[in-house]
C-alpha cells in the first residue's frame, strides 16, 4: 500500500531536508509535486485541496522561516498534516460498555465483511482475551453463513446458527439474547451486502442496528475500489451513524487514495486495516506510523511488534544455545530461519517497514520471497545426512538436489556458498551477541544495530 505515493513523496521531502532556506518558490514547487503524487494515488480532489492549503499556510509561517533547519521543519509539517488527514491521534478500539459489546459490520458485497468479521474476532480473542460470538444476517447468501461458521471455528470464536429463511432482524435479536445468556464479551454482526447501494439495503442495516443497539457500527470498504469506495462511504455514513472504518485489501492497493480520503469523507476514524487473506491479517490503524511509512521513514515499531508476535522464541533460544555451545549450524537450522521469515509475511513485508535509507538496494518486489521458497525447496531435496553434514555434498549430489527441487545446479551452489558464510558468522557469535539480540526482542526493544523509532 502507498508504494507509488511513498516513492514520490519520499523523494520530494528528501530534496527539502538539506535546504538552508525555504522560499515561496521552494514551497510552490514542492506542493506541486505533492499534488501530482496525491492525484496519482487517487486521493479525492477536495481532500487534496484541504491538505495542500493547510500545508502551505503553515509552511509560510514564522516557524519555518526562523528555524535553523527549515527543510526538516517543512517535512515535519507534511508529516503532521498527513497524520491529521488520516484521523489525528490513534483512535483505538475500546470496549467500555456493559457486555455483550455489539459490533455491526456494514458495507457492499465483495468488500470482505465476512472474512473481516472473523479477523476481528481473532484479534479480540488473542489481543484482548475476549469471548466472541459471531452471527451472519446475510440470508440472501446462505454460503456466506456457512463461510462465517467455518471461519469462526478456525479463529476460536463461537457461532450463532440460524435458519436462512428467517428474518435478518429476528436473527440479530436472537444472537444478542444468546450472547447475553452465554456471557459473551463481544457480539459481531455480519450484515448483508449488495453490488450497489439501494434503499432496501440501508433500511435493513438500520433495522438490525436498532434491534441490537450496536456500540460500534463499522463500515468495511475495499481499498482497491478507489473513488467508488468514497461514494459508498458517503451513502453508508448518511444512512448509519458510523463509528469507524475498516479498510480491506490494502496489500493489493499500491496507491492508497482510499485511506487518505475515507476519513475526510466519513468524518470517522480508520480503526483497522486488512493486510492479507489469512485470519491474522488485521492490524490496528495508527495514522502517525502510517504517515511515517508514506514519507519513507519506515515503521520499525510495527516491525518489532510483528517479530515479537510471530517469532518462535523457544526455537530462537534453542539455536542460541546451540551456537554458543559450539554446535554446528546446519541446514535444518537454516530452514527453520527461512520459515520464520515466511511466517512474518516474507521479505517484502519486512522491508516495507524499514526506513527508506535502510531499504535501499533491496531486491525487487517479490524476488526475495521467491528466492526463500526456492531455497526451502533445495533444502527439502537434501537427505537427512546432507542437511547435517553439508561437506559431503559433491558434484553428483548437487545435480540430484537440483533435479529434485526443480532448480538449477547454480542455485544449489549459491545456497551452499551462502550457507558457508552463515556458518562462519554463527561461529563469531559465541560472545553472547545472539542472546542479547533475543533478549532485546523479548523485552520489547530493538535488536542491536536497529534504528530507534
């Protein structure tokens, strides 16, 4: 997400950082480039105008003129206004009402409401330790009810079964009663969608909302829908008293215009981002950190949170003990490390969160992840003895491994060379560096050598 916009804005602000003086010409030229970048990102015109007018007004003030580093101050103004544009300080998702806390999801068909319901349930279960009940009122699509039931089982949530021939409002009321009797903390109601906006859809959503007394009315919208997303946002915002927005499929949208516009259109905060198809691919939205990523500053905090949440600490501890105890790093260990990178979303996901200056020279998009898959295939093609004792891998074995993994002998040779270098590096880490790195991750800090956020 924001790939194109980030590249253009990062280049623009980088040119500003070294400026010893900011003139009207500097400002006009920079704002012209920013305007083009926002237009190409499919940001709504009224949003662009408001944003640029505010930046221009502040940039021409005394704060910039009297600063010792006016270029950096100008960049900070752009950063601050991006944060405000996307909702200001992080709104969060607080469950402060008497349970069951009712969350209503509304939006057009195809926006991903059903999978988002399951993702939100998983997030509430894992991060907030809540008991969650899911219900679908989409009686026009029985397959949607079955889909949500299966997803509920996957994420560890309960599901309120219903008869597809029943009335959606009655189903919602029954689910609320079941949530009360079952002492559930949260009830998530997945409503029906349409391919287009009509009065019947809006009337049904309002009736369900009134029946369950929703605490949250979240608009689920496809980030790839562009300007259509804004039109549907306006319609749902006028029909329902929305409390927040969930943007889905942002991993497939390199422009990001919806994220920069939907807050302005609805006046409601973006609470979550859907960043993939898996049920754990839901992230709380933080405008400040997102603005940093747009401007090429990275999001190291999110990177550390991602590592802490998904890295197998026990496996890392085992490897640390092995290395510090003089054990040989082998291909089983390397395979484990490669699979850890995959569990973190791949190299592309990790590089996306690093500041621009650290990510420079990175592989083209997708190439690093393809290489990891290729390397795992090569290791899988090895025998147990070859993985434990790579020194025995001669020419004939290399040809067999290449054939078995569907790769070239050159790929096997390259992996063996990289492995030898890693073995050498592991030998140099006996002084406790590995343990210190692990301790930093466990304690919520950053590994040695990482920039501070």
